[in-house]
């Protein structure tokens, strides 16, 4: 049977725990077809595609595609990054143990084997045994074995000195990794986890070669230190500031794949330039980015309906206003609550997101794990009566002895959507008497500011690999978690976070997750603003591209082919 992890629900994973079996080997790509809706409840909108004229039929071998990225990754170490720009490039160089199936529209969101041919879950849900594919080799010819899997998991879960590991929380439930033979990996866990397989299938969970990373002293942060993968394409060349070149792996373990000979990546920061490049055919993919809006897609269709395909689908991305909890004024919860109340969510949705977003809280509002709609609508900052919110905000500032706080808002520039967000929030905060200075920083400087907490408030665009509460809540708010940037800590939240991972009763788990969100609305370590949709576009020659739900299910192009 196939193992499922439907994006908005953990119920199917519960079935997995009870069934205890993994998928058959991954199928060959199906012919192009229109993406179908996910079957989870509630159902997010299915990916919508507007096709261009183009050849259909059986896949053909040959040719290449060019992928445009708006930014160059700040690191090329897959274990130290969570950026879409990185995985758009290296997801085709490396493989995971398991992966999301986006080769078949009818099975979107399911988990299938990648480097694992199948797996089995223990009867108590506290162990998973993966059986690896025989004969898989790294691009340098070395064999891929269970020791590589063990080393990768331990590197992420317990990073060496000097290495950041934003996803270590995902492996917090693992107590040990056993390798009884070169093709068998057994994970032992503290308790059953409804989320683990879904997290393990995300693009970020790629396997790196133990022998090659250790040969470089463990430091593979820059593109010049790229190590071999097992994936469908081989990393051939990188030119800083320009792009990268990938070449077909003739020994890829999926027979007959990939269909493309090359994938070329180019870095184009300017929005109008990259859109024109797609229309003229100089690039084939506009990489997924939260900056695209409905108007961009409408503009592309109006200018080149016969040249492009556009896609839209639910996103796991949200703008987050992160407060520095280490120093005044945001070490005072009253001040955080006041600023949270001042944010105009509806105005943000209209002015910045062009309506392409949903107003919600700490979980996506379409998720069954979100606070119920009626209760959510009465949460501070989300109430329809903005006048009452502003009055309460002013009262809180006066109570805190800061009727006119003077603070700095940092954001990443020159991204147009972040500039727009900063300007709008500056105006919102003026309405409660605050003076807010804006500070835009380029990516490298911004990352340092974020890491060293050199800000009062900072805008962080969060994208989750899955819709699980562990990925969205625990990794951001649990004490010491990998993406807990501002040092938030609440013992009761931590207790609930640990309990929800182990809870196999879906109804009881939902109660725990909702209570976690109520704590966050009370403490306001940061303010989440709007849950966006993703927009994507390709040239008409791109065939069999089936984007998944969320940003991390669409980077793999081993099944894509081009016509003409």
C-alpha cells in the first residue's frame, strides 16, 4: 500500500502507524494532466494551471531547462539552510530516503520511497525500518549505504560545533539509529510521531555523502564545496552571482530518468527582467516565491497566453513580525500585544497580497489544526472591529509606561513585498503613537542581524515544508528549537509541544495543538500576518510539471521533459 501524509491532516499518518507498511517502488511518470485536488479535510484549493499550447503525449529524452532564481543562496549546505532558492537547485542533485509524490496528480501529497524501496513501522509506532535500494552510488562512484543515512540524521539532530541546524527539532523524537546491514536503517523513537515521515520527505531532508563531507572537514557552506549526490543531476559548475549548471546523471537509479540533459540556474534579481525572460523563452521556470501575486500571473497570461503556463496553490508561507525578547521595549508582553493589535491584517491582505492570502493565526486557517474559525475571529489583532483593537493597544502602551515608543523595524531589501509590508506596518504603528524607523538590509547583512538579534522588530518570511504542527509551531516556538530566533520560552508550551507529537488520537492531538496556539496569542513572541498562496509559471514547452501543495514539493524535476 502507499503511505500518505496529506498536507493539512495527520489522520492519514495515524493510519500509517496502524498499517505499518511502506510503498511499492515509485512509478514511472504519468503523461501530463491537470493537477487534482488533495483529499484532506478541509480541502485547500487544488493547484490551478492555465496551460499554454504545447505538445502532449509520451515523455521524450533530451534538451534542457533554465530556472530563474531571484536570489543566490547564502549557503549550499542543505543541512544548514531552509531557503527555497537553495533547494530549487540542489533537490535535483541529492535524494531523500523518502519523498513526496508529485509525479502523479492523483497521488499528490502521498509519501513514496526515494532512496528507500520500502519501510515498515513497528507495532507500537516507536520504530521505523527503512530498506534501501540496492546498487545506488554517489556521483563519485562510492556506494550509498545505511551508514550514510545514520550520519546524516545524527549531523542534523546533533550538529557539530559551529554548524547551525534549523531542522534539528524534527529529529528530536529519535533516540538511536541502527544499521544492521548496509541496506537497512532502523530508527528508534521516544514515542510515536504523527509528523516524522512527512518531515522526513521534505526537500530539506536530503542525504549528503559522509565520506565527501568529512573529507572537506565538514565545511561545505559555499558552492565551491559542493559534494556528490545520488540524484538525477550532477553539479557541474557554479559562477558566483551568475548561476549554476547541472548535467544528467547517466547512472541514476530510476531507470529511464531523468528526461532532461541539463538544468541551468540563473540569478535574476529584478522582477520585470525575470518576467520578460520567461515570455521570451530565455528562462523556463520562475522559481516559486512569495513575492508573486495574482497580478503577475494575470500579466503573464495577457502578454503570452500561448507561451506560458501559470499555477497557483495553497502556500505554507506567512509574514512574521518577530520581536526581540531580550531587551526593551519588547521584553514587555504588553508592548508586544499592543503592536500585534495595531496590525491591519485585512489591509495587508488587500494592499500587499492583492487578495492572494488568508487571514489567520499561528497555524494556516485552512488547517484542521487551526483554532476554530469563530474563536479565531475574536483573537487579538484579528477582530473585525479595528477601532477597538487600537484603543486597547494604546491602553496597553500607557500601562507599560511607553505611550510613544521609538523602535526600529528591520526588513530584507530590495524585495518589493517586504518593503511594502514594512511601510504598511509603519503606518499601522503610527496609529497607536509609536515612532518606527525602517531599516532595509541586503540578505547577507539581514541574516547576521537575525542570528545575532540585532533588531527591535524584524520581518521574517516563514515557509514551512509541511503543514504539521511540529514543523510550524514546535520548530519556531519550543525552547531552543532550531528556528526559535528570538529565544522565546514557555514551559507549558513545551509540555504541550512534546505531548502533541506523541499523541496518536487525532482529536486529542488537535486539542493540544489548539491550546499551544492560545498560549502564543497570549505571549505574542511574534505576530503572524496572512497565509499566502504560491504562484508559479513555466514556458509552454515544459511538460509533466505537477506542483504539490506547499513550497517543498516541487523542486524535483527528474520526471519533467520538454517538447520541441
